[in-house]
C-alpha cells in the first residue's frame, strides 16, 4: 500500500516537471518553393504611320498639302552657261524645261508648284518669247531678269504676269547680286532670289495666285511610269549643240535619271547633290534664227504638233506632242494616240531641232 502511494507521488512529480519545461515546440512550417517572378513582355507600341498630305501635286502626281493644289506655279528663268555653274534650286523644280538660245547655249525654265521650302534660286537670266509660251501653258507666274526685244513686246500683249530683276518696278526688290558668286563669276551670272522673297511679294496681292475656276492640269501619273514594251534606255546623251551636251544615266536604285552636263554631274549648288529626274522627254520641233536679229536670237515653234521620245524606268518609247496655242498645255501621247502617263515624280523636258541636235540612246 505504501509502495503504491510512493509510486503515485513520483508519477505526479514527473508530470509536473515535464509540464513546467515550457510549451512544446511547434512543428516547422513546410518549405514553400520559390516561384520565379516572370516580368511581363514589353508591349511594342506600333510606329506612327508616316504623314502623307491629302492633296496631289498636279505637276508630279505626288502628295502635297491641299492648299497648294490650286496655286498658279512659278516659272523661273535659270542661266545655264558653263561659267554660271552651279545653278541654285534647279533640283527642286517639279518640271525643268531646257531649250536652246542664241549661239548654241541653252537656258532652263524651272516650274515650281509651290515655293514652300525653296531656297535660293539662280542665277536668273533673261527670257525669250518661247519661254513665255511655256509659262503661259502652265498658267504660271514668270520670274526673269530682262528679255529679248520680242519678249518685252509679248509680255504685255500676251498678259504674262511677271517679276523682272532688270527692268521691273517694286518686283526688282526681290532680287540681289550674290557677293560670293561675284568673287568667282562675271557680274551677269550673279543675280539671285529666293522662294521666300518671291512668295512675300506674291502675298502682297500683285497677281492672281490661284488658277481660275475650271482649270485643271491634264497630265496623268502612275506610280510606275516605265513604258510597256519600251526599248532599253539606261544611258541617254543629248547633244544640243557644239557648246552644250546633256547626259541622263539611269540609276536603278533610285528609279531616276542622273543628269550631267559639260562633262560632269549637274550639281545643285544649294545641296551639292546631282540633279535627278523620274521622267525625261525629248521633243522635236522647228528652230530657226529670227530674220534680221543681229544677236542671232532664235524662234522655237511650240504651237502645233511634233515627234518626241519618252524615257522612264530605264526604257523609252516614241511619242507625239501637241500644243494648241500659246496658252495651252503640252499634251503627250503614244504613237497609237493613247494619252501618255508619266511616272510620279519630277520631269525634265528637252526641246530640240532634230536637224541641229543629236539624241543617242544606249
């Protein structure tokens, strides 16, 4: 009996001792495997679509701001003597016309649908009656510096809106003699202006600056103007005279003809880059010396019809041209009478006498 009591007391004491050692340790929480953090893939924002003006340049078929579409273009007489190179601003012309003048030289008439962004232009030289006809065909405003006796008679008689750097009134203020050109050139090769100065003068309201209602430029354009079934024409040489030969070499990378003259690249002095054109037209007509003109000035027949050649995309086809009158546009057609479609881009028009000039295609 006593032994049982002692055993009970000992058991109780052991229970107290165990309980007094503190709380039992809680079991460790199971390890939670690390979940790698996955960064979200960056969302690429789509690139903005390039801005394309809603209008169309009637002279090139390329996009332009709509407010320029109905403007009368500006036609600028450009000196093309070898001693007057480089020309300034010629590469920005939408259309370049090159026509012989007296003594075998040529001059150019650059047609600009808008003067926006056009820098210095020059050097500016005198005009002739046949250049007036080209300007009138575009309903253009003419910029020149002097003119032949016949041209000065025809300007008022034909109603040519013009800005003259030699015998002008307030319009003469838009011209000046370039001091840098005067250091290396004769005085007659130094007269220049800018697109900005011409535009400022026009903004004063001297002339109607928009085409009249109902006017439209008839020439059509396509993205690719390469003539179907055309003959290969990657190298074109046009000998206007013993003084002037022009070259046009097709560059497949740009889709343009690179222009050369006087045995080297034709460079625009504003940019230092070679003049390049999408379309080249060579038009044949009658050219003759004006009877009794002591300076040997010539007459170029532009009213009527004639043959020609169209070059684009490294190929060429024969064409016909026509101009109904001095105020009419040039019309171009294929030999079957279908209207010619040009490639979208600028155009170079050479007007020659087949008796005096030579066209070589290679």
